[in-house]
C-alpha cells in the first residue's frame, strides 16, 4: 500500500511525537493552505499543487463510519456537481486511523475507516471527486486542526483560509438542507466578497487521532475479560427467541464447530455485534453440534470472545434470559427450524435477521458477505 506524505513550508511542521495526547488547534482564518502529498482511492498521489488551477479549494475532512459523514455524503457530491464548473475543487480527506476506533463506534455504516474501505464507501455515494487518505500519519489533519468529521476548510484563489467549520445543518439527514454554510461561503468567495460567517463549529464524530489507540486496546482487553456463557436450547425456548420480545433487531446464527465456513465467519459476526451493540441490536448464536459436545462448543465460543454486551442485557431480561449463546439439545433439529425459520434447509451456516416481534427481514445460508450483512442490519435498524 502506498504511504507517501509531505507537509511543506506553508504550515508549521509537527512531528508524530509532538502530537502526544493533544488535539491540534483549528487553522486560523487567513492562514495559507498546508502542502500535502496523499494517496487517493484512484491509485494516484495528490498534492496541493495539483489543484492550482482552481479558483477555490475546498478540503472536507470526512470518513466512512461517522453518521454525520454518512448523512453528508450525498450532499458532498451534489456540491461538487454544482460548483465544479465554477472553478471549485472539492477534495475529501479521511483523517482517521482505523486502529483508533473502537468497534462500538462503527454502528452506522458497513465500513470502517481503513484506506481499503474508502473506495467502496465512495462508490456507494457515486463520488466523482478525489478522496484522500491521511490516517497513516495525520499530518494534514494536524496542520489544519481537523476536529471532527465532516470538517470543512475553504481556501480562496490565493490559498488563504476563508472559511472553516461545518458543511451545513443537516446532521445525519442525507436529504437536502435549509442552511448550507459551505454553499454560502462558496458563493461569497466566488463573488469576490468576504464570508459573512468565516468560522462555525464542526459538529460530528471526533477525529480518531493516533493517540487514541490506547483506549481501543483497553476496550479490547475489557471485552476479552467478559464471561462467555452457553445454555441449552429446546423448541420452546427457540420459539421465544424467534418471537423477539426484547425490542431489538436480532441476528441469529446457526453454526457448528465441524463447519469450516461457520468457523471462518464467526469472528466477523462477533465484530459485527460489537459494532452495533450501542444500538437496539442483539446477537444470538445457536450451535448444532451433538449434545455431548458441549465442552467443545463452550471452548470455541470462549476462544472467539462471543460475550454478551452490557447493552443487550435489558432486552434479554425482558425475555427471562441472561445468555446469548445456545446449544441445541432439543432432539430433532426440524423442531429448531420450525421454531425459528421454517425456510431454513438445514445447511450451515445460516443467519437470520429478525425485527422486534419476530418478522424475518433477511436470511442467508452459507458464508456471509460481512459488508452485506452490515447493510442489512443498518436497514433493519433504520426501520425502527
């Protein structure tokens, strides 16, 4: 993977060690645009000089995971289309390092903030402007003082900062907005007028600075210390699980230790559960291993850290349960299929997404595409 970065004389040089635990200050109005050399999703390296012909340069620090960025994504493309022929160069920059994100911060998008996930995210929104990665060293984000995603930095023809702050007042709403601070600023600059409100607050998810890795490691350690339980499952309890009276969207996975695709996909399932744990979501695993293989089932679940999130406990208590992992001990597995998903053929793995009340929203037999699974979960959550 290409990782080439440069911050030139147009900004104050800041080393990675100097970042320490401090969030850099927002670049002051009138400051020159920092130089940069960053990889884009188009396979090219982009520099400040590449945009020298533009009358206005608009840098928007954004990302793949933040709900505010997800909501703003369609409007970013619309602004690009509306202003590209007026001499405006719009450039999106991902400032986040993926290792500085806890799983539970990723519950609003199927994507994380790695460089590899930027292209499919941009494709989802049909972006036609450059999308650059600054997460490796975060030098451009540091030079600009990018506080959150999205955070706009607008530079005039002399590459002096004339506006910084939020795009608009749309928040997580993907549709049109009544007030667009960015459009107001662009119109003023293109008309040769001063920006009426040159600084606004950039509401959104905080930039995931490299120094946040420690909190992510602590979160992982805490998760791995959680107890992992497994309980017997019969047809009566299976019917209650299908009824889904806890009020959450529910993912159920049928699996076995003898099923290679089951074993292969299981870490992605646990990770997906952790991503959505702060939303109204829970995860149930059901092992189809023989009844006398309980020790092997428990050992596997413990090794994959298939724990129960504290956020899931209230919904489980409504159903009189304290466990999210089950071992089918109810005899003929036809009874399990009839209780939870009569359309299941018996092939493993098999996954089902239930709405509150038990409606099947999605089912899939065989190894999952984890991105598609997360898309389906988000769609289910957005129905609530």
